[in-house]
C-alpha cells in the first residue's frame, strides 16, 4: 500500500467509526427501551446499581430520588456506562463491566477459534466447488455440510464429550485419571471450539456464499485475461473472490456464532459470557444481561469494522466512493 | 468422463419442455424432501391438537423405562419415566408450530412493508431503514432474547415476536434489492408510464409477480430459524417446562443418560430437530434454485 | 527462418451444449485457417459466427462443456513447434449419425491437465491475446504497471523488478500513453477505455510473442478512440512485423489492418483470401454473404452508389438448429434455379477458386 493511499483510507475509516458509534448508540437505546418497558421497573434497580456504595445509594435516593422522566434516566444511565460503570450484579454484587469483560475474553477465544474451524472446513469445499463445479467429490461434501449445519449444537456437544470421555478415556470427569488428565487437559479446551465451529450452522452458508462469489469472479473478464497471459488465476482472483467474501460472511455471522456460544458454554460448562447470560436470565439479573447484550453488540460491530478495513485495504476504488 | 447426447429429430424450445425436465434432479430432491417434512410437521401438529396420539405422552410406566425402539406399543421406545417417545415428539411440535408461524408472519409482513417503502421511496427512508437493519443485526439473537426474558416473562409468543422482528431487516433488504433490480430494468417506469392506477396495483405487480418466490423462500428460512430458536431455548430451560414435552427439553432431560451410554433419549428429539430444520433449509434452497433459476451449466 | 505458416488450424470443432434444448451448440463447426509469418489475418463475421470462439479455442480458454472436440492447431514459431491439440482424440469419443455428431464423451479432467501442460508454455509467451472491453479485462485491484511487469517477469528473461518496470514504462510509452512513468501506478478505473486498451496491447507485446490475437479490440470504445487504436495497431504492425489474428465484425478496421481475410458464418469459414480481393466490391468470385456484408456498411462509396445501406434479410444462423445444405441458403439472394437443390441440401466445401482464394459456394463449383 502506498503512502498516497493512506489518507483516503483514513477518511473512509473515520466514517466507518462514526457509523459504528451511531449504531452502538442505537444499541444502547434499544436495550434501554426493553428494560424500561418491562414490568417491575428494572431500570431504577439499574440506576441504583450504578451508584457507588450502599450508603451513597440510600442517601442519594433520599435526596434526589431516581430521576423520573425517561430521557433523564436514559442519559444518566448512558453517561455512567460511558464512564465504564455498568452497575453491579444483583446476584453477586460485583461490578458488571469488569465481570463481563473477564469472561468475555473466554468467549472471544471460543468465537474466534470456532470461526477458524468453520473456515478450515468450509473454504476448501467452497473453492473446490467453484473451480470444478458440482461433481462426484464436491456434491457429497456440500450435502454433508448442509446436514451438519442443521445439527442441534447441543447434541453434537454431548456426542463429542461422550466420545472423548468414554472411548478415549481422556477426561478429568472421572477422578483418578490424573496423569492423562494433565496431558490432555488442554485438549479439552479445544473441544467446545471444535463443536461450535461445526455446529454453529454457518458452514453451509459460508460454503454457498464463497462458492458463488468465487465462481462469479472466475467468470469475470479480467480472470480470462490473466489466464490468457499465463498468470496464476488465484493471484488475481483471491482479493475479490476470497478475501472480501470471507470477511463479509464471517462478520455477518458473528451474532449467530455468539448465540451458539451461549449454548456451547452451557454444554461444556465453559466460563464465558454466554453462560453468564444464561445465569443472568434465570436470575433476572438485569445489569449483567444488559452488560452482556451491549458488549456482544460491541463485538459484532468490531467485526463489521474489521471487514470494512479489509474491504478498503483491498479495493482501490473504495476510498473514492 | 462426461457424455452429451443430442436428441434426434426436432429441437424444441425451452418453454415447451415439461417442468420436471427443465430442473435439476438435485433441486427436485430437495424440494421433495422439504415438502415431505412440512407435510409431516403439519400432520403431526394436527394430530397433537386433537390428541390423536398413539399413547398418552404423560403416561408414566415405571416398569418399562428407557425401552428401546421397537418395543411393543412404543414405536420409538420410552424415556426415563416410561413415557412413549413418539407421542412426546408429536406433541413437541406444538411448542414451535404456532409461535413459528407467528415469527414468520411478522417477518414477512413488516419486512415487506419496510422493503417496499425503502425500495420505492428511497432517499431518507432507505437510509433510515438501513440504519435500523444494521442496528438489529448488531445483536446476537439469543442474547437479545435472554434480555427480553429477563425483562419480561419467558413467554414463547413474546419471544417469537422478537424473532420475527429480528428477521424483518433481512426480508426488507431482499425486497428492497428486488425493487432496485426492477427499477433498473425500467419495469417500474413502464408501469407508471402505462398510467397504471395507484401504487397499490404496482405493488401487486412487484410483489405478487416478482417477489412471490422470494417471500416463500424467506418463509422457509424463517421457520427453520424459529424452530432452532425454540428448541435452543427450551434446551436452556426457558421454554416449555416439564412435564410438557418440547424437543429441546427432551434433549436436555436425556443428557445425563447419554453419558451413561443410553443415547436414544437425547438422540430421538435431536434427530427430529435435525431432519426438520434440514427439511426447511433444503426446501428453501431447492425452491430458490428452481424459481430463481440459478443452476444450469 | 522456419518455413510454413505460423499458425495452421485444421478442421477445428468447438461445441457447447444446451441442457434446456438437449442439443449441441455448434459454435465452431469445422474451421480451417492459416496465418503466415508476419501476416495479419482478419476474421470477420456477425456475432454468433464463431470467430471469438475460434480464438479462445486456440488459446485453450474454453471452459464450458464440451468445448474443443476435434481438430488440429499447428503452431510453428522459432522457439516451439507443436500441435496445440495434440492427443485430443484420446480424450474425446465422437458418435456420428448421418454425418453429424450426435453424441460425444469427453474426459475433462484428463484433457485439461494435458492441455495445460501444452498451453502453459505458449500462453502469454508465444501467443498473446487482447480482448474487447479493456476496462473490465484488466484486474481492477492492481495498478496497470504491475500487471504488465507480471507478464514481463513471467515470460521474458527479465526477472528483476526494477528492470521489468523500466521495460513496462518503455512499452507504455510506445503505445502512446502520456506520462508513462506516472500512469504506471494508475488503476484501470482511473483510465479511459482507450488507455486501458493501449495498456493491454503493451502488456501483450512487452513479452514479444510470436502471435498476437486481437479479439474485437475496438468494440466498445468511442468512435474517435477506435480509429486511434487502429492507427496504433497499424504502426506497431509495420514497426514490429508481428503476426496477428484480428477478429472483428467491423469491416473498416479489418480492411485497414489485414493482409488476408477470412469470412465466417454460422461456425464455418465461407470465404478466405487476400484482403484486397475480398474487400474489393467488384471482385468476381465472392461469396454472397461477403457481398451482402460489404453492401450493408454505410460507407461513402455505398452511399454514393446506392443511397442506402442494404440490410441482409433474415436472422443470424441458429447454431443449434443447423439446416442441411449451405448455411447461408435461407438468406442468400444469389441462388439460381439451377443450383437451388444443391444449396438446400448439400453443404459446399471450401474450395480454391483463384490463387489462394477459397470460397464455399455452389455458384462457383459443380
């Protein structure tokens, strides 16, 4: 990339950042509305939770009361959040943001790992189908991926766990397997990544999209020119046929994968955001679930931002649009 | 080795060929399987509503616990309380059938309205709707639903409304895209210059003739998602509660027994989920290829 | 100096298949052509006549099925002598009925591997091809300079990046692109159609190929730009003496640049000979199609003589439903009663009627 290209790219990126900020604002508003409309006034609970100590809370309540009008509530809640104060968990009393970010890291690992697994499986099938069309090899694989995508991920989880514990005897589920448990404990962390990667339902869509896009690109005039001059087709096609579609579909599937993470974390007892969300929903722990909703949205938008960056970096025309 | 044969005699025109010769066998298989599943689901739903079941799904038989499939009187065996699995599976459809239809209806209805507004009016409308679309897409659906559950009751109908609403942007963007496409082809201009009365009639032309297949396909996708959502929620314990069966909570209940090597309790409902969702997906895919003519080499 | 033609196409057949009609699309149905060293052969015909498909078949760029199914493409350059379709018959099995191919089987995977092995030494290096729609034929994601240096580094002895760049810039200059050093870093979207086409020509010729195939190089460009590109090609032709296969439906550029002309119709060559003979309006032994083609151009002479261009009646031949007999029969306005039966039921051969001038017409033979 040349130096002269950097300025327009920076302009486009700042535009993307602005849009992201606007969207996150909208996200906060949606969450606010849901909580505000719910019976039982969780909002005041939230606002109170955002105040620092119990005494301060009690004292402030006497003096100021919880603000009455909805926009005032929204504003004070939003300002507190922007300062990092997401309130405290009803159940544990711990500050929400810190807790969510702590487990959020585990979920991030799970999510990104599973995306890699999905890509490792989907990309070869898609590229092969784009190059060779539907044939004896690509069709069964594609069909198989459709079936796998419809698998309920929780059930897949059980199968995998069963297989690993009973057949391979690798797990610390039964005490006394200490030596092999040490050796293979790390393998256990790979399992949920593997399960989510296969079971999140996105494999068939990734294959389909990537295959269609790469197929379309391969039929373009400039690829014909590349072939005519004896150049490597991949070298010319990968930007439009691989990089852009892959980042596009993965970014669009992040919400879906996060949803799957909720279930997988349940099955494997993985201490992530998803499990925390489930617990919070059970306990009606509004601050926590709200914090998770917002942080998830942030993840999603970050993924979208990343995709925009790739698009702009690859496409010389993007900076002019 | 690929073989090509030319038919002898007169070479006809495409439109003369009967429907089944024009399409790919694969798509016909997809659609066939999909329709089979849909019929099965509807049929089972009706059976369930009128209680025409092989056995009482709640009937406990402690003498016959975890019987394998094929045991007399229990085609698919029994669960850990001796209850007939087949009957419970059939009743389980009740948990997602109507709520699923609700989700699909909401998605299609509002999605179409918004899509038409965005595509037809364009301008600020379109920007606003794009914004809302991106906004809704920012949430993982399950997390949003958990938020709704925490704030309100875990009522499946509320939840399906949310599912439907989250699908509205997808539907509307497809419709909007279609309208742009038609605009590009001067289709809309032609209609206007022909002096076709109100937009209502143009909408009939756009929607009925051109978006029909799109909507049907979105309906299948939407239903598949609704089923997945309901089963996931009841698996997590937020849907239908015991002893009422739902495919999700049946898998959950069977989990312990799975680890003991008794797979069937969880597997029967899991396979039902698998084949049903697959059915809707393939139906949508097959219809997409047939109606939108994407295949053909 | 090797004797013999640089390129000799013998009885080439390239078919496609319509699944909806369950019939073959006989795009190139027995085409034979010859190009001598240093000569420019112009191939002219309407769309659908098979001219572009012929060129793509020579380059091995046909990807749809069944593709090239029979024939021989002899290529003889200083560096290589080869039949580009060598061993094709080992991968294709034809079944005829009533003299027409009604069924065929082709081992795609095998043929492609085999063909790639042959063509990888030829494409870009021995035979270079330029296309119509230059803007979409260049990679939109790379600057044009890099696309040229890529070709240079692939096919010439110049592997060093800096040297390749210098050579590319020299060629950009040679194709009359202004500020070549600056333009080197431009992307195709920032250049006009004419400039893109010049860049493509530079990219093709920078590797000094033995044969240049130009497929409708001026189609899609503005009229004024078209003539500039034609001028450029004429200049390069006299400077470099490069052998060219020029394809166009535009007779004017064919006449400006060609030494020999082949007229194609319905997938076959119907007339073939020296340019001045074929393009001369009063040459005695012309194919009715050629005559009609020349008469349909709004040229100054036509207008002076006739005052309106005459369209050719009827539709372009449907290469699926090929009728028996001469392919031009339905539209020919020179059929006489004496030969009508032959024209309707027996396809004439391409036969020599004057020195190196061949015609496929019953008017001139028995």
